[in-house]
C-alpha cells in the first residue's frame, strides 16, 4: 500500500516537473519571439505622410483660390516649385502648406489631365542608418513581388539643371482613381532648392520657408477612404508590408496607423472608383467656423478641421 502511494507521488512530482519545464520553455519561446519581432520590426521602413492630392471641379477650385478671407486665415497657399509663387489666375494647381504635410488641389484643367474626383496619397519612407541613394529600397515586413515593386525617380528642374527629388515605389494599379506611392527623399535636393546644406531630408525643412504658424493649418491627422475592393486590398497590403499598425475594425471600416497619421479604409462594391471622402487636420489655434468652398465643406471644431468631399463626388459622378 505504502509502496503504491510512494510510486504515485514520484509519478505526480515527475509530471509536475515536466509541466513546469514545458511552461518555462513555452514562456521562453514567447519571450524569444517578442525579442525577434522587436528586432525585426526595427528594420522596417518608417512610414510618414508627405502629402495628398484631390482633383476638384472648377467652382470649388475658383472658390478656394479666390477666397482671400479664408486664405489669409487658414493657411499658406502657393503655386508650387521652384519658387512657391503666390497662386495666380492661370495656375492649374495650388498647394496648401502645413508644418509637416501639404494638400495639393488640382483644377479640372490640370496639366496631368486627371479627372474630377481623382486623388492620391504620397508617403515618405525612411530606412534606419541609411542615407539616400538611387539603389535604396523599402524594408518590408513581408517581401512580396506583387506589391511595391514598381519605381520612379522624380526630378525637378532647378537653375537649369534637373535635380533628383525622390525615388518612389508603388504597386501598378491600372484604372485606379486613388494612387498611393512611397518615396525616399534626397537631402541634396534641399541644398539645391534653398542654397544651404542639409544632412538629412525632412518634411519640415522642405515646408519651412512657406509655412507659417500664424495661420490655422498645421498638419493632417486622419484620412478617410472609400475604396473599390481591389484598391482596398492593395492599400491594406501595402501598409501591412510596411509594418503599419492595424488599430481596429468597426463594421467594415478598417483603421490603420502609420508613424504620424491614421487611415480609415472602407470597402465598397457599390462605387465605380475609389476616393478620399474626408480628412481631419490639426490647427494651430482654436476656431469654430464653417467654410463652404464650392463642393468642399471645411468645418473647424476647436483645434481640428474637417474637410468633407462628399458633395464633390455627389455632384460630379
């Protein structure tokens, strides 16, 4: 009897020891996996918003560029590189400059021949401990040949010479109305543009001469997208491969965070083309005004500003 009890106790202690050892090994595996993920994620390219663009109708474009009261209060508006000249009557594109981001507004007669409602989002990429060079590539969480494999090097003529501004990576998407691209920017472009040395490229350095905190517009906080199913899958995969955080899913709206903004993406099989439906911006000061610029409504609430593009698409199907 006592011998049987002793054997049972030995087996029980041995079983308990195995469980403890297994638990310890599992815990170590979890810890090791976290360490591996932490190290690996540090090598993924950092994703920052650079700017976005929207093509608007002629009434909206005219209102936006001619409303001096709104321009003087809201933000710095110019006609672009190379000299950031004030918007003139013949300008087909204008730029609203903030501290880190800018918004590009195209008229329906834009030089790219892009239709009303077409839009795009340009991101800025940074690789840790890597300086800009033409062989630079995104560091992805998952390497896939079907995404972000196409490239384009963008040059800008300055003082009778074309200077490399950035190298962009994108996923070819024939027929899309919502482009996304991810660029590495060249600091020597700032040297050529402003005439002084820049060790690195920053969005703030590019915008500094034309941004003023005396006006309301500071930066973009959130972007809302309504996408066709193909664009929905493409954009999610691009952001996923670049290590962006999936925050939550409410209904069919997926919320994703990059380094400095939040993107809300809603899929739809009822729309013919994808679009930016709303952007939320950060303001330098409190304001509670509503401005109607043709088919775009800008509603300021405290230190936030909401741009609503729904009327643009409703009135320009």
